[in-house]
């Protein structure tokens, strides 16, 4: 057997259908597209995921509620991430958002809200917000809750 003797199995290589090549080809004139209409034109169909045949789309027909955002972009709101007291139990002394970011508990760019699930230790916790139960448990355990200023620049700690 030689390389020149090799050939693909019968039916493995199928020739491409060449349409629009005259009447002798059997696929001339309309090139299997039928007569007239949107599907026969070049450019074909509009996106079938969105286009509903020319009627007003579902999204446009639904009522719009709430604030739609501003022209330059979305409305900037502070993003809070809740951290439970049980997650703070492994720390000693003072717990700040920076410490929690380094420990991988708090995502960078989020404000810290301390939630009251779990047992509290006598810690000094610096955060942007506290739940009522978290405050009560911290005070009962002999800890201290320090509230950070809400403005992003110049976060001077305030006593809670």
C-alpha cells in the first residue's frame, strides 16, 4: 500500500450545494429561497430572539417601574457586605474592614455591615453599619462598636 492508494471512505466527502448557478444546475433563479418575502432577501431574517414580526416587542409592552438610572450610567449606591459575628470570632483586638479584606472575608470595594449571628467576643469592631442584634451581643460580651463615617473620603471613626 502506498500513500497514493489512500482515499476517503465512500460518502465521507460530500460536495457543497452550489446554488444560484443557472437553470442547468437545478438550483438556479431563486436559489431554493422561494418567491419574494423577507426570507428570500439578502440579509435574511432579523434576530429571532428579539424580533416579533414587526409588532412591539415584549420588553417595550411591559410596564416600567422604579428608577431607570441616569443618562451617564447607573445610580451609584454603596454596596454593603454582611459579615456575621461568628466570622469575627477568630480575630483578637481590633477588627477593621482592611483586616477582613486581607483575611479574604470582605470583598474589596464593599462596605462592612456586622450581623448578629453567632457568639460575640470582646472585640473592638470598626464597621460602616451594625445590626441591632450585633450591637447588643457586642456590648454584652464587653466589646466596642465603632461606626465609620458614611462618606467615602475622609472616613473618620465615630463612636457608636
